[in-house]
C-alpha cells in the first residue's frame, strides 16, 4: 500500500468547482503523461480505459495496464465492464492505489460495442445501475468515488433517465461527453450537458472540445459543470490548464526528464512529442521530426532545434512505480 499523500479527494475538488481534469485516453493518459500534466495545474487525472475482466484474471494485464506511484494522486481508474462482478472485482484490486473508479459508457469503438462495453451500455440503464450499485456496496470508504463517463442519446430524455437511475445508486459524479455515439467532430451539445446538470444533484463534469482556458468559465456557466475534462487538447498542449495557448519549451524539457526517469519506450515518447510540437514546427519540419525512428535522433533534433537535453539530476524526483 502506498502512503497517503495529503492530496485533495475528487469530490472535494468538484464541490469547490472548476476542477481541471485529464481525460482517460487509450495509450496516452498513462503515468508519465499524468506526471507531466500534474506539473501544469491538472487537478485530477484518469487512467486509460482498462478492460476489467482482463485486469481481474491476468497478472500480466495488471502489470501492463496500470502503473502508479505515491505522487500520482488524485487518480481515478477507468474500467470497461459489461457486468457488475468484473467491475466490482477490479475495483477491489485498486482501492488502495487510487481515489476512485469510473465505468466507461462512452467508448464508441466497434470492438467495445461488440463486447458490450462503452456506448453499448447507454441503452442498458438497468445493467448500468446494477454495476454501479454492487460496486458502491463493495467499497467501505465514502471518499472513494464510483463514477461513470457517458455520451448522449439523440433522445436526451433517455440520457436524463440513465443519469437519474445512476444517481439512485449513490454515484459520485458523471462525466458527460456532449456528443452521440455516432458523432466525432461535430460541435459538442452544451445544452445537453446543462440539461443533465439541472436534472440531477450529483456533480457533472463536462467533456468535449476545449482548447483554451479562456473558454473555461464560459463552459462552466453554459453547462453547470463542476469540472472540465480534457483529452486531445492536453495531448497538443499538456500545459493548457496552466494558461498556455501553445506547448511551452519548458513542458517539452519536463517530458524529456520524466520519460527517461520512467524508462518509457520510444513509440509513446515520440508520439507525445509529435503532439506537443505540432503547432511549434512548420509543416516541413514536422515531416522530418515525425519520421525520426530512434531515441538518439529525437534527442539530437530537440537539442539542435530548441537547445534541450535531458536533465539527469532531475530524474529521481518523480517517485517510484508500483
């Protein structure tokens, strides 16, 4: 068990209002990236979606999918589950290592729908209620949150009914991506998030297009949300919550230090840098940078372009993994 870090709990952050949250992102919102965004005013972070059944039955899956440390708080672990037993069992495995669990009801990928995960659950409110209630009853800690992340229905009455049923289970909060399961780049439906906020007493978190802190207060006013969850915007600019409109060079420097500290493999190391540098480099330079294929070549490029190199004396302060 890791020691308590004295951090604020998720509900405390939401009750204060204005919580800045890193969204669950497959492949991306892992420990190194969570460490980075926490250095730039991120209040709360989610793990990537983890399939609960595999997590429960496979030690290898647990080791590969979930890594954390004493500085990685507050933290919510998001699971994909299609039954109460898997979600509750997975929750019991992480209760001492995080501050809450979240049921994914928003993943629109075809494999997830086929297996009864993600948006497939939007049409099964009774099943969702059973999953949430049984899991809530398994955890003997009122500070530990049980939440869900959803997309909206075309018929918003169905979404409101889903959320009201979830609230009756004692759900801690609901994150709402204001698009339907078939929408990708269409404008987010702010009115739908406001309707849900007005229909339940549990806190609602807004998720959708968000690219600047200038939008923060407007989104809260328009939706009644107690927090704002950001995914792609943080990939492009991990310092977004600190008020930067573009990724600052200092953020790239910190990523180098964190990556080497955790021994991250080349592919995620480079992919995150491609996102961060997207608006800092002209197209011709992006082509060159994105085509680099070794750690040394990337480090040489960053040194020549920005004067950056890993600061080896900084590598011990990020905590030990568990």
